[in-house]
């Protein structure tokens, strides 16, 4: 449940590589455009929600992808899930989904929640644009993850996962990138639901891989690959779904359809003091550490996409 393989990184972080410095600047641009220029984006700010979808569509299109729009209605308002895919060269029927929601809670510009997840999707899509993996890789931007539509039939990922099941798609793994940009070295900066503070560190300097107990093998495999390639603290847990936070993102929608899914997160409200507030702005995001995380996720996704794990 909580015991994870391989050694966790400890000590002083090494200097960013040249590639990571470029990635840091790329991620900063994406988050600034979504949370700074566009700002709050949800059905109560429909113009901004559409603007965010248009920005994501244009960015992915600029990378050479054909962007597909999955349109549905909520109270007469148009809502869009967006996806692009790279067809696998020899296991094309096996699909790896990497997703993040682009909407925000009402009253928040949503820099960390969840412009950081979307930024990571865009950066990963750029990296993989010219790669031909073994499995099909699909990058998805979901809408309507936040309340009041969270875990409802109108949640974008819920609709997407259900339609995938209806089409008989073989999704071997879904990775949900949820709030991945805030870190602290202050003692006591990390909290947990009882009793997990007895098992996990009290300093909020790590990225977490989280899923339900059914997907424990995936959590362990993903964390092993991340720790092999990334010099960055990381934790993992395969936990009961009823524990607060474990099911709080788009991976839940894929669980509902019987697909394996893992959330990658900085643990959001368990460390981030600006969670779901107007102060969730780009200046709160630690882009250097986020670049280290996304750099590690490039290797994780490469292993999954090439059926190495």
C-alpha cells in the first residue's frame, strides 16, 4: 500500500541541465498564458474557458498534431475535451492516456490547479511529437473537473472515459497530471489525512504518484522508473479511494470505467496554501522544480509507451 521500491532521492538538488532550463521557460510560458493572461476559466467565465481551449488547440496544432474536439453541452453551454494522439508502431490498439483538466474553480485563476498539469501535457506533447512509440499515446485536455461538476455526469473526463469504454478502446494506463507546481523545503509544510503523517515526510519537497489499491503494481512501476531517471524526491501510495484526495481528479473517471489510472500530484490542499483561492497565481509556481518533475515524467512516459513496463 505505501511501501515503494528503490531508493528515494535525498540531498541537494543538482543544477538544472540545459534541457531542463529550456523546459522551465516553456512551462512558465504555458502557465502564464493560461492563468495570467486568460485567468479564471469555467462555465461562469465561459469566454475564458473557450479561450483556454483555443490556446491549447493552437499550441498542439503548432506542434504538428491534428487536434480533435469532443464537444458536449452543459445547460446549453458548449464544453470541449481536446485530444491528440500518436499512433503506436506495433501495439497501436494499446492506448496510454496522459490527461489534465484546464478549467478552474470559480474565483481562482488556477495557476497550480491546474495550469501546471496542462503545461506538462503540452511540454510532453512537444517532446513526443516526432517519436514513434510502440503503444498509442494520447494527450487529453479535459474540461469541467472542478466543482460544481466534479464527479458528476458532466465532468469532462467522465464523459471521455465512458465514451472510450463504449468504443471498446483498450486503455492500458491513464496518467492524470494534477497540480504539480508547488514545493517547499520548510519543515512541517506537508500535511496528510490521518494516519499517513506517520509514514510520509513532513516536508513538501516531493512529487507523489497516487492510485487506488487495485493499481498498486502500476504505482510501483512508475515510481521505480521516475526514481531511476529523476534526481528529485518522490513518494508513492496505493490507497483506499475513500481517503480524502485519493480520487480527487480525472483518474477517478477512468477507474469508473475499469481502466488503470494513476494521479501524479504535489498533493494540492495537503501543502498548497493558495488552493482554490484567488491567490493561485503563476508567481506561486516553482518552475525550476516543476521542470525537474516533467523531465522525469518524459522518461516515465517513454517506458510506458514503449511497453517497457
